[in-house]
C-alpha cells in the first residue's frame, strides 16, 4: 500500500459519487478491505486520480483497464452452487448481444463490437452471451457441414480477443433451436440434401448423421486457435462457458427422452474435447414430466409439452450449471399485466430452489427482458422488471444461494436500431434502466470482493455496507 493511503471507516454513504467510488475501490483493491475491531468494515482509500494500476477512475464510472493481469484472468469454475474465479465467488451481471460475430465480419461494422463491450464495461457488466454459430446463412461460419468460412472465423477470433480487453467473459452458444442463423432447421436441410429421409426438424436430436455434423462443428470451434491471441478456444479463460444450443425444444417427444439423450451425448462430447470450460444446455427452464409437483410454476400448460424438463435435463453428467429464460410477455400475455412481475419472481425462486435442492449447481437467468412493442409498455415497467430480477437474485446471493446471475436481453450500441427486436437497450437512450443495471453491477462486485478475503454469509448484520447491498431502493 502506498504512502498516500488513509483509512476511512464507512459510516454511511453521503453522496452517490462517494458510494460508487467506494465500491470501485472495493472491487479493484479488495485486499485493502478489512474488518475493524468492532466488526464494522474498514477500507483503505487511495487517491483515485492515479493509484489504481490496470484501471483508472473517470467521472463516468468504470473505465477500460490498460492490462488484464494474466494471473487474474483465470477460468471460471463451479464449486457447489457458486461460480468461482481464482477461488473467489463470481456473481454475474451480464448481457446478450447475439450478432457480434456477423458484425465483426465486415470492417464497416466491426467497430460496433468494440462499442458494445465498451458500453457494457461502463456499467459494470462482466459476461456476454453471444452466438458462436451461423449455419448456412449470409455470413455463415459453417457454410455446409464441416466447411468453414475462415474470414468469419477470424471475426469470431476478434470478438473473443476484444471481449478480454474489456474484462468481459463470453458464453458461446453452439447452435440454435430456431431458424435464425441456421440452427436446427439448417442441419435438417443439409441432411435432406445429403439424401437422408428426415421428416421433422426434431430429427436433429436423433439422426446419427445430423448428430455427427453437430459434433464435428463443436470439435472445430473448441479446437480453434485464435488468430489474434494465439490462444486455443478450449484454453481461453475469456470463454465463461459453452452452451449446447439456444433454447432447445423437442416438441415431437413430450416425454423428454429424445432431448435427454441428446444432452447426455453432447455434454460428454464437449467435455471430452474441453474439460476445462463450464457447459450449460441453453434451456428456457420449463418443468417437465420428471417433476409433476413443479409444473405449476410454468407460465402455461403448453410449456410442459415441449420435450424439455428442467430438473432432469440438468442432472446430466457434464452439465455444470442451469440456465433459465424469463419472458412473461411472450409466455403469459403480450400485453403487460399485473401478473407479469409476480410470475417472474416465483419462476426465479422456484428454479433457485431446485438448483439448491436437486442440482447443487448455480442457475443463470441467461435471458430476460421486455419488448417496447408490447401493449402497455413504458420504461417505468421495464425498470420495475429489471429491479424484480435483480432483487430476487440478491435475495439468493445474501444467503449464499444458487442464484448465479442474470443476462439481460439485449444490449445494443447506437446505430444498430435496424436490428432491434423490441428488446434492445441502448445505454445512452435509457438512463434510468442503465442506472439500475449499474447499481446491480456495483452490488455484485462488492459481494465478489468481500468474499475474496472472507466469505461468511450473514455475519455482517447492521453494517452500513450491508445496508447498501440490500437496500430496498428502486434506482
Ligand atoms: C421415411 O421415414 C418415414 C418415417 O420414419 C417412413 O414412414 C417412410 O416410409 C420413409 N420413407 C422412405 C422413402 O424411406
Ligand atoms: C502468434 O503466433 C505467431 C506465429 O507463431 C507469431 O508471429 C505472433 O507474434 C503471435 N502473436 C501473439 C499475439 O502472440
Ligand atoms: C407503465 O406501464 C404499466 C404497465 O403497463 C402501467 O401499469 C403504468 O400505469 C404505466 N405508467 C405510466 C407512468 O404510464
Ligand atoms: C427471499 O428468499 C426466501 C427464500 O427463498 C423467500 O422466502 C423470500 O420471500 C424472499 N424474499 C424476497 C424479498 O424476495
């Protein structure tokens, strides 16, 4: 510690700037935080102008780190029901931006990738989920089975190397259940073109040839050597996890057996190539036949017939954590109603509980949001929705529960509105939502930081910092 340090006791937070500054210091320099004799927290404050190697403070908040220390940039691991990095907990406030690879493939739009990472970093987001596939479409990575476009692969290399610059880790999804970016229907088209007798898109999950196409694709991506960093994808700590598929459903088999077998086969396939990274399935989280007492938490009765089964699917060997999506507006009613927020809370709490009781793994709410196109939409409602998601998670964090984090759907930089599906959040245009996101980032960063030296949940009652972490505020 340098000579300009002075010890400050946190007695309360007088101004928002101090508060954010205090949190920033906690994040960056957690070893300076210690327990005072009376059990209150103390921390060491250094001159914010120039004292933090690797990062600098600006009036806007977090700013880009100059270097990422090699020994800080470790693989994310799972221990019990928590994510850990370097033996510290890693609670996630993150986002989705699915199109990064495709925009990186053109020089004219490549800058948008950097912009979105920059903006995410500025509000403290640390994980991005994006598509590491584009099957047979415009700017395809996989043009046909086992035929790759090297230029697009280099665009994915760029996405991975750029993410690291902003200390953002990536969840890379390996194909889609839906036809956007090719996905399951494209694999079936390839199979038909090769003369296979396929009758349904769900043949993707059971036909041996289609499974071999997918496996070959996965193997190629995981073994890819990044042309910018020289790091093999399967060795790169920038990658948080592999996702088998975005939102798999197998409606032709409501028993769930077909999808279950596919998950069993593919999770082991990924782990066999890359034992270091975490693996998740990509499910929306619907309860199925294995848990008749839980289907009441589904948004509707159809949800239990789509061939997925939250608890059973996640009990598969090789699956490290659970995923859940949250779309009250597409599952309950497009028009926003009083039922939406209570649904979101009970949907989340049920999955957190199951992840604790049956799965012993963290659960990531890997897509949530609300569309500006919904009847009854306004930004106040969006803010209330975000607050509900974040508070429900903090309630889990506080007691060391399975709620591992959330990824909003979806973050867009300026000038990409033409791709907006209604859910896009542009930080500059959404100050109130951005503040809520930023506050949540700060809280999680404090949790991750406090626990870096001592993680005894619940022992710091009446502490002012604790009060900040659990304050029942709205912004
Ligand atoms: C294709 O498969 C279906 C169902 O599996 C079967 O009923 C049909 O006879 C098959 N068609 C041919 C040409 O083999
Ligand atoms: C990657 O490897 C190539 C060839 O071995 C080398 O020329 C280049 O400097 C390396 N780049 C980095 C970033 O390490
Ligand atoms: C915002 O939307 C919600 C949900 O549709 C509605 O209940 C509320 O009255 C709206 N508030 C404003 C200020 O328009
Ligand atoms: C916090 O979680 C507990 C246990 O799941 C639940 O009973 C309680 O209602 C939750 N409180 C809030 C404010 O969400």
